[in-house]
RNA sequence: GUGCCUGUAGCUCAACCGGAUAGAGCUUCUGACUUCGGAUCAGAAGGUUGGGGGUUCGAAUCCCUCCAGGCACGCCA
C-alpha cells in the first residue's frame, strides 16, 4: 500500500493524544466529584512520577481551603482511566500521577505509525496569519543580523501551516527611505560600471558607504543627497530607474541566500509598495482626531496610556515626508482589508518593541481587531559576547557565513566518509552546514542572545543538528541493510517504499514492546503530537528542538540495548517499525524547523 | 533621567500565566566494543538560580529594592 493510497482509505479523523485523552477523563471525574471541570494535565516532570501528572487538587485545595491530598483521593475515586493506565497515584502534597499501560502505549504508537500526520491534529480554529519576517534592506547585503528573523519566521510559518492555519509569508523589504538619496547620488557620481557588472550589490554598497562618509563631512554632498531623495519621491524618471535597478540587484542577492536557506515567500511587499497609501493614513488619523499637528509634524499622542504617555509617534515629518511608522500603519490596513488576515506576527528584533507598541496602539484606536503580535528575539553575538562583527568591525555577510558553514561541514564529511561521490558530499554538506546554523538558532529560547560558535553548532555530540541528522542516518542505514538481506516486514512509513521496491508487501501487525528502552522510545514518539502545537504557544521552536534531541537520545538508548535485524519475530518487526517511526518523526520535526536530513553523512 | 530586556553548574543553554529533590550538552573522570554507522551508550563530579527583602502550603518563576550588562526613548529604518 502506497502512503498516498492509505491517505485515501483511512478517514481523516484527528487523533487524540494521551494528554488530551487523559485531560478529558480528568475533566469527567471532576464533574462527577462536583468540582469545576477545568484542570490541567501535563507530561510528568520526572519519570518517577509516571507519564502524566495533574495538580488540580492543589489548586482546588487552595481555592476551597480543603486538604489537597484528600481532594486528590476524591478525584482519583471518580477517575475512569483503566483503558490507558493503572489506578492513578496520589503523591507528594496532592499531585495525581498517571502511568500508562504498556498495551495502551502499543496501541497508540501503532495509530501514530499509521497516521501521515504522525498523530498531530489540525487546529480546530484555523486562522489566516500574515507572518512578517526577514525584511532585509535594499542596497545592503544580508548579514547575520537577519538570520534570526528569517530562520525563526520560517519555522513558525512551517509549524502554523502544518497545524492547519492559513499562512501568508510576507517579506517587508526595506526598499524605501532616506538612504536612497545617498545611493542615487553615489550612483551618479562614484559608480564603477565594471565593478557593478562583476558584483552589483558589492559595488552599490561601496558607493553607498563612500557617499555616506562624504556626506558626513561635506554639507554640500549632504544637501545634494537630500535633493536626489526629493526627486525620487517626486517620481523623477532618472532616479526612479536607478532605484529600480538597485532594488532588482538586491533582490537577486537575497534570492541566492533564500535558495541556500530553503526559504520562500508568498509576498514580498516592501515599504515602497505602500507609498501611495501614506497620505491617506495621515488624513484618516487626523480626521479621526487620533493624530494632531505638533511642532509642524503630524503626531499621535497616547496621553491616556501610562506606558506611552511621554512617547509620541510621528507619522508625518515637519518637511512633509513620511516615515516608517506611517508605512507600518498602511501595512496593517493592507493586510487586514486586502489580505483578510485576522492575525499578524512581526518577527522583528527586540529593539523595536516601543515602535510596535505604538503602532499597535494606533491600530487599536482606529478600531482594528486583528490579533497583532511582535515576536522578538535576541542578538547574535560573537565569541567575545559582543555583537557579531568581522575583524574589521563590519557586519558579517550572511551568504559568506552560510557558505562557510557548508565548507566546514564538507570537511567533516571528507574525514568521516571519504568514499561518497563528489555530488553526494556537496549535497550532504549543504544539508548539514545550513541545518547546523539554523538549529543553533532555533534550539535556543528566542529572546536570549546567542553566541555564534562554529565548533558547537557543527559538533556531532550534544544538542546539534548533525547529531539529530546522524540519528536519522543510522536508521536509514538499518533499512538499507535490511533491504539487502531481503526480509519482509510490516511497515507503512519511510521504509515501506523501499520494501515495496524490493518486492516485499508490508502487512499490518501490532507492536510488541518488551525492553524498557523500547517502551520509553514508543512513549516519546507518542509525545510528538503533544509538542508540536506548543511551539506556537509563545513562539518557541526550541521546545520542538529539545523534544527531537530527547527523541534521538531515546532512540540511541534503544539502539544500544535492542538488536533490530538480528532479533527474532515478533520483536524484529516491532523494532523495525519503531525505528521507521523514529526516522519519520525526526524527519518531520526537523522539516518543521526548516532543516533537511541526508540519507548518509 | 524614564522605560523595557537579560543575569541559572567552569563554559553554552533548558525549565517561566508558581508546583514535587532546578535539568541537558560541552569539559573532566569511570565503565561498556570480534559495533544493525562507537558519529554510541551507561555512570560520576559539578548550584545560596546576581545580592537582599516580601507574598504562601510551595518561588528560578510573582512583588519591592539594590548591583551588573544590553537596548530603546519626536522628525533614520
């Protein structure tokens, strides 16, 4: 049975997780015990406490002034969870602990194995989410500063999509603003055409930097730049053409990075896209009495908001020009009214917190009900704990950094697996190098700054992408070997296609788990469906990364203790299925983080 | 000056709308290989969660205060 066929024959009933099943049972028991039916139930914090735990008795005990242990006993008496676990234990000051029955684990794992979504249910309340991430600036190369927004935004988009939300990925490119006065003046006065042909963006950057420097010490140059900007904004043909060319060159450069990173966008509506809407935004806000004129500029004051009372927001400068606050307000309008978004996530660094507070406050005053969230993140630091820069103090170009990652990965492959073909080595090096960079970022909580270390991210040991990729590779190796010795086995997953190619027809069967490491691994596999939705709760891909790391650990422990191919049936089939499912969860989980897995490495 | 963020093992990090004895990895040390990829596994050592108060059955988590670092605060984006 092809996986695609199976999808057609198995009805798409969303799977329950142990957590949701037990939570429902707990809720029933609370009702029978005459208590409010709200109670949380989480994965156990420690294996000593079983698999799941609830502290409802502690919470209710406090609220009602009753003894929590007695309450816990009362709740347990009403609990009917025999299908999944033995009698729940009351422990500590009143925790209720649940330990799964092996039969229930075997049954659940089988269902996960048969599910294309690996047990992950789609959301019951799908939303249309615009995710604003990346946002590089035209006429500047992408640098390390862009990596977190890009990688984090992409991962959130992948997870949201997988959970059934409608996702619109929008690249809010910085393609407008005062820097273009300098770019255009430089283009007209300093441009080296040959250099432009060789490396367009590098030449544009050189010209921009030199102009910037001249303008800082020469008022005439500064004034000339300002004039070029005015002409551009007035629609001057020559300047518009130059601007268009700069944008095109920059976009080409971005695309190369996106190809390496495997990032795609649904929309790339840069700042300039909103130009013709900016006067409307200001008029609207003035008419509504939200904005007012102050010292010649149009400004929004938040006098009744203690946090923002002394932090006005300028939406039109004294000289009549607009700034990025105006653009951001026009952008919200477009996303709500044209794109019909009900949710917008801004994956933008923490320094802009105040700006977004102000923007969101204005939108709220205008009556927008869209759910807007600023997803912040910390900085990328060098090993000296300062903002990561090159030796000469410049930003590190992102493309060079990514290429360096692939080079370093390639070197490791040359050492470990020299016999692979050149093409395969390059392909693997890219998967490992890019994966390592992404994983180093995503495996850490987003708001903390992180220290960029080649040594750590490319290590085969510890919580790294190469370690997880290696776990996958080992499993695939088992299946290559199994195929070679030609044994029929019941599989539905990744391995199934291979078996079919070898002429073996998979047959359905059950798990038979005997060893502690097998049971532990199976439980872990069932948790995938509980973990994935949590990623969006607080925008934390790192909890998925941590889960995958623990899964790989559990697999390795199993692998160490349990021979797969050399074992007797039914353990052999059961272990092959466990291995196959582990590979699929690793592959899917890493895919949700935007990381690819190689077949060998 | 005002506001926001950060401070957890030697190092890099988890755990955060309060929950059980604060967990991993790296490093160090001790074990396990005629290995289905040892690129592994099992174990040990390592802590006054920046300091001090407070709230309560319970605090890394919430409140106050101090210290240290970072960031932002009207015409850049």
